[in-house]
């Protein structure tokens, strides 16, 4: 964030047994904030978060919720106050309007959200309107918008590169 805060997710993916792993140290999967004074706070503990991104103005935190009650996944938008606390949490894109489960995501300089899923990298306006999709032959897991004008996609077996007009959010 502009104030130096760092937002991150702590999902249980990768642990043998997942949510049932005896290695888990918390009984929830959280969204956290490290403030400039190094204090760590739990922003949200009710989701199964993974991908995370912040709007250019720093007021909206976007994240994927890997699994909801129907095991479909959703993307959320959270309005933040000046101290980084949530003032509003809403479903941004439900899977009935978007592809597959959400994974990694990035926000570009214009505030467009580039989110990976089983169908590709979906691009949405800041209002949640679908703009387009970059498809590949593999399942995409993460993406990054490079300063060189390319979208880099980490797929299951490959690293893909696609020329785009988007600019990286610095």
C-alpha cells in the first residue's frame, strides 16, 4: 500500500492434508496486514484466500476465495479505511459470472483486475465488468504484468508471455 503496509494471504495450500493438516498452526486461513510499524493484524479470517491485489488508490483490496460453501470459489472486493481496516466486504465476481476457481491476481495502473483461473487470465473492470480473457492450453495459476509490456503467466508446466497494453501498478 502507499503507506508501506503489506497485505498478504495465508492459505493452507501445499500442506499435506490441506485444511485437515496437523501442521496447521491456525484454525482459519487469513488475510493479513503488516503495518509500517511492523504490527500484524488479521484483516479477514472468514475466507479461503489466495490471490490478492490492491486498487491504484489503495482503497479497495481484491482477493480470491478459493472455496465457498458450494466449493466454487469467488472473488471479493473489500473497501479499506485510511488505517487499512475493512469498512465493506462484497462479492466482486461470483463464479456464475466468471470462470472456474480464482487463484492469483494482479491489478494494473488503470485498476483493471487480471485474475487467473482454470479458464485463463480473465480481465475485469474495477466495477466487475468482464473485459476479456487470455486463454492458454494449460491451467494458469499466477500472473504478473511486467514493466516491459508483457503479461507473464505461471501455468501448471510452463511460464507464458503475452504482449499487452496494460501497465504495471507500481
